């Protein structure tokens, strides 16, 4: 996997390190303005990477999304903790958009992070897919009626705009049919593993969350370990999915949360 470690200077002292996991379509370079710059300003390291189904891993190497993100994140941690400039006892993690699921899923198995943030909380990725299907198609999908589901989706795809959206959103799953793509999305759920998350978790909950409304609160309620939900409001200019107009506020509160856990450790 391609990854980059940014450091605030060239010194080799061990530093706290933030590992940032992107969403389904974001670029590594885009993370510079979503936390890397602010992290470096604190004197910490920031690590970014493409995982399966993301950017370089999809377009250049053909690797599809996978639900078991612990198989992705744990090797990242294994590599980072061997470095002389990374403090293995001061690792933090951030996951935006669909990584609100991926990171949380990984944390159920990977326990070396001192604290983490998901933006937003995502209990069930498929909710954003099923929200656009009529009940009859959902029934066909869940009943395993592959041919009937694909026939109905083929009719929908006669609309050029719909065909474009389905192709773009489905491409990272690398599945042969619409049924296979939607069935794969059903596998992206935290319900069976969320009780295993022990890492202190900060959960962003913005007004007008478009993809997974209400799921941040659901994740908060189902967690059994230390957690905090952080509401971002329209009046603060930090509404919508991943708070695009309120990134400074998000970064400040995230890094302060991490700093608090670092101070407790020391």
C-alpha cells in the first residue's frame, strides 16, 4: 500500500503520530487540509495511505474494498512502530466518511491506538445504499433473488445519470453485477464487533449528515468503552457530511481530545 509519513521537522525524536484513513473516494493529498497540516503544527507526525479500493490501490493495482479493515490497519501500525521517529505508545487514528466504519471495525481488533476519532460514526455502510432502493428491491436483495434484482437494476440503469452513479459508486467493490455489489455492501456492519472496541473514541455528529444520518448516535449508544459524541451544528458553519466548511473546528477539537489522552498517559 502507498503511504506517506509527514514530520514537523527532520529530527528523529519519537513523536505522537496520527494515522489518517480516507473515505471511499477521497485522495491522499486531500487529507493535507483535513488534519495533516494541523497535526504537524502541533509537532506531531501524520501518516496517510491508500487502502484497498482507494485511489492508487484501486486504479493502479485493482484492489477492491474489503470490510475487515483490521487486515489493512494492523500492518500499517506494525510498520510505524518500528520507526525511531514514532512513539509507539502515542498513536492516534482518524477516519472520515466511510472510514467511520473502516476505522471503527479495525479498532475492534487493533488496540494499540491511544485514542481515535470517526467522522461520522458509521454502524452500517449499506444504509446509504438501501436508502435509494424501493422496498420491493430491498426484499429481492435480502432474499437472494439475484436475477430478479439485476433485471430491475438494469431497467433503472437505462437512465444515463443513474447508470453513471451506479458505476462510479460500485467500482471500488469490483463486483460483476449490481446484486453482488449491494450484497457486498451488506457485509459492512459493526453490529457483531462493536462491543470489542476498547479504544477511547470521539464521534463526530454533524447537522444534516447526508450519508449515514443518525448513525453517530447509534454507534455511541452501542459502544461499551470510553466514548464521546461531538455535535457540529449549522449555526457554527460545521454541518453536512464531514463538516466541509468547519474543518478547523473539527481538527482543533480532535487534536485537543488526543492531547488530553496523551496527557493522561504521561
